[in-house]
């Protein structure tokens, strides 16, 4: 069965470009399009896609609120945020709302399609080149809020803490494996354990947990 996708973006040009690329791919198909967040929520409820490719800045209901509604619902659709990062100070909000991926629009279309497959398979993906920027924005946006208590990490091992730190800095499984001199399969095993022990939905939440636990900072 192909990965079923809904494209949510107020720019028709973006939706058309993605649809044209996906049309030539056997294992991915577009089942619906939305020009705003309200349509994205409605189409997701009706069509039950595997993945929603979601812009953030849309008229009416924006992508953050649409993501929150979709992930809070009974369906299992997963969200890939696709936006212009430099113009959006609130992208972290979509991740906290439950998005499973964060990509920027200047990425190659093939990389975006690859990310859709990764998220549909149950993993999560943040473009490594923007992870540090994401954490800086997260820090800035939270600077006026009361400090939260740090996440309790007593349930994880020292090695798992190392892996969590590297996940928080935006490294892929392959990069983590190389840095820790372990196999990629072992890195994936550690990631699975962290997801379970920390009750995290996906890799995106692990990045946030690593920040809130003080393992990474805006300058790291």
C-alpha cells in the first residue's frame, strides 16, 4: 500500500510542485489538498492519510493549531511541517503540538519525499541543519515563562543519556553511531529504549526533552 498524503499549504504552487513529484512515485500518493488549517483538519478526519505535509503560516487556522487538533484526535495521521524557517519564529510550537517532522522549503524535493517515507514508517525527522536554530528560538520564546523543572532522567543509563544528548543536537542515527563507535542498529536500539523510557512520541519529542533536561542548549 502506498503512503497516503494530504498536502496543506496556502500556496498552490507548493502543492502543485509536490503533487507532480509524487505522481511519479509508486509508494507515495496524494489523496487530498488543503489551502488552510481548517481544511487540513477536515480532510485528515475524512481521508485518514498516513502523513499530512503541513505549512505553518496559513490563513484562518494556522498549521500549529491544525497540528494540535489532528494529533489530539483519534486518528493516526502523522504531521510533517514544511516551512520557511527563517521567517517563522514559532515553528517549535508545531513540534510541541505533535508534529513528527520539521523540514524547510528550500530542501531538495527528493529529501522531502524521503522524509514523508520516514515519518510514515513511524520515525521522526528534523532537518539537522536547523536543530540548533530551533533550540535557540525555543529558548527565546520561553525566556519570559517561569522555569520548568528539569525532566527526570534517572530511568535511563549513562549511555542512553549520551545518545539522548546527540539526538538533541540534531545528529542522525548514522552520525550517532559514528561518534559513539557503535553500529547503526545499536543506535536505533538505544533510540527505541529512550522513546519507551521517557514516554516520548518520537524523535522530535526527544529533542525537546534533551533541551528541557539541560543536556543541550542554544549554543551547543
